[in-house]
């Protein structure tokens, strides 16, 4: 069901857990789905010994996709007009991620009702891994 302008106000938030205990299998499955086979995401030996990271880590776009899952759950399918993020920290296997959208503005443009949202996805320690913004079309 699509979010309605009459249901929200500036300052409202919507949060949900988008992944619990991210598994290495999920990261590798994303590599296959996206075609991004960078060894930093799947080769433990390369990642720890050659690149110097403590472990393999998730693709930034996987984290963006999980954040997008929260957005479409909130505003409804086919409602997003804009969606952009900045990757602020890495996401590791075992992480649990919570995404939050905050209503920044309600407006009309070109005959459409729109909501502007600020976004934040954090890990189980409260550390932000993604920040961003989105705009979605609303029903009255």
C-alpha cells in the first residue's frame, strides 16, 4: 500500500531492520547477482593478506539495496523519484543493519505530492554505514 500525504508530517520516521547477521553467503550471492566479483568481497586470503583488511566486506551497493528495501516498504513500490546515498563505513559479515527514513519536507511539484526523506543505515553498534536522501511520490 502506498504512503499517503495525509498520513505523515515533517519529522516522522520509519525504521526497520533490513538484515540480521549478514552472512558471507549473502555477500557472495550479491556478487553473483551484480556481476561485481572484486576479491575484497569474497576472497578472505586476498582481503586480509594483500589488502590488509580484517575480513571480506559487503559491496556498498548491497547496503544501498538493503536501504532501498526499507524505502519501498515505507513509500510503496514504484514511488521513488530520487534515491542517492553516501557510503560512510564498511559493512562486515555478521552485521545487523537498521535503516531509518526521516520526513524532511512535504511539497508539491508538477502537480505531484512529494516527500523528501533523509536516510541513515546503521549497524548493530549504532555506527552509520550509509547516509542519503530520497524523494517519493505520495497519494493525497
